[in-house]
C-alpha cells in the first residue's frame, strides 16, 4: 500500500506527519484528541482513533478545540483557519485543511484544491499503524472530507480526483454508476425518481453503452434546472459512485445517512455515534 505522505499532494505536511507519528510512538501518557463535533471532524477522528486502537496507544476524545497546556494532544480543525503544525515538549499537533496543488495539467498549470483534515488524518493514521486492520479498513474514507467540502459545489476538485485515483490503483475501491450500487441512498436527491432508478437498475445489464448513457441522462434531467448539485458533484453522484469491499451503499450514500445523526441527536452524541461505528465496523 502506497504511503500517502509520499504523494505530491501531501508534500506540505509530510515532514510534520512523519515527525508526529514518531512522537506518538514515544508517548508514555494518554493522548488527548480534540475536535468540534462535526461530520468532517468525525471522519478525521475515526481514522486517527482506529490507528491508535490498532497500535495500542491510550487516548481520550474531547469535543472541544480548547487545548490544555500540559497534556499531549492532537487537534482537528475542519477549515483553514489554522495551519497544520507540530510542537513538542509537550506534544501538540494541529491538523487543518490546506489548499494545495492537486495535479498538474497537460499545459503545466497547477490545479489547486483542499487537502482536508480528513485526508491528513488518514495519512497520519497510516504512519501510526501501517498494517492495522481497522486503519486499512477505513482507507476508502480518505476522500470523505473532500466529498463534504464545498469545493466540489463550486468547481472541479482535483484533490478528490487524485486521491480517488490512488484508491482505485490500489484496488481498495471500485467506481460504478448508480444503477450498480446494491442499495443506493438517494434521500438527499429529490431530483432522482426512486421508481425510475429501480426500473433502470433492473434492466441495466441488458443495455449497451449508448443506452446506459441515455437512461442516466434522463434520470438526472430534473437536476439541470437547479443551482445544485454542481456538474462535478452530479457526475460523482450518478456516474462515479465509490464502493469498497463489503459495502452495499456507496460513499456518498453513507455520508447522507451519517448526516441524519445530527438531525436526531445533539452534536456530541451524533459525532460519537459516527466515530464509534466507523472504528467498529468500517461502514455506516
């Protein structure tokens, strides 16, 4: 499995994450994990906590970003209000979303996008426990932060595409159109008719490429008169659904289900449920 910190997209934080993983291995007291109880932070925490469990590191979770003075801690920041940084004595790691070069076009131009706290958390988790069962099982969630990020609602997100391609090349995920998702969750997409989708799915295997393109175009026709989803997100929702081994619902559908926890519970409870479920099962 490729080391994420060695990918060009992580070049700005690779040394920090390498050093942090070594410091964590030397800790002789419990590590405090700090974040606000948001969906994005929950995905970050699940990755880090899974690696700590895999490696037998004692830790405590707290839904706050008020950092104590005398304890070793990791703090997750969803946005780019801070920078990813590391201090020692005591150990203090802040992980924050950064804007980085996602890829270079054929003309040599850079395409920038968000290197989310989730992606960085996965890179750190891999360094802490490269062969841990829970850590490896959560690898498909590497791109969940970019899915949540607003960048995809505004324009093409090169980081999402680059990280998804890494997962594809490693054989960790497959990308399929929505009729090939066993149990698609379209609860957030009122512009998709469930009966129409079921009808398409039932005859999908019998259609040729032109027929498949035509029926999917008809399926999403109502979305074209709306301001959202953006074209780039629409393509991912319908044509590029992310599935991992053992998943019946794609990544976007699971994220839609996760959001319901914040509607049904207070934010601390919601975040705890998502983190614990991912650590325990690897799916939502």
